C-alpha cells in the first residue's frame, strides 16, 4: 500500500519563511539556551550511616555542593533556621545539587538528629 501525503500549497512557503526567520533572529537550540555554569568548585557531601559526611564544609560563594544519599532509606537536606531551601526526599542513590549563596546550618527533616553546616569563606 502506498501512502501519499498531500500538503496544501500555502503550508510550504509558510514553513520555509518560518525556518528562515528562526535562523536569522538568533533562535537558539535548547542546549544553547541553557545557562553556562558559573565558575565554582564542586564539593561532595555523602549521606551514609545516618550522617552527613563531612558534617561541616567550607566553601566559596558560587561553589556547588552535591549531596549523595548512600543510605538505605530516604533523607533530605533542609536549611535549618528558615527552611529557605530543601532537597525534598532523596531516595537511596539519588543526588541533589545546591549552589551555595551563603553560610547555613542544615539537617534532615526526616531524621532531625542528622545535621550539617556550610560555611562560606570570605
């Protein structure tokens, strides 16, 4: 069976004009629209044996911290004082990345005995 696709004559010129406009107006692909990461160092905090390791970390503003849950249960990473940020539940082997904007104490709201501290160096 042969399928013949008929396109109305008006569609082709409109499609061509649209493509021309998109290429001439600086339309960017999704990968080009993504923000380029600012220069900053990557730090890792592992969640294991019901602890943040390291529990205290010194970073620079703009650095990022990757939290990796290596435990067998879910945890989260929540700013302690005002709950300004939270990872939400991290299942085993899930990760979450925080871009550091300031010093903070944090904890696991699921297991409040788990605590950590981020100190931004001047």
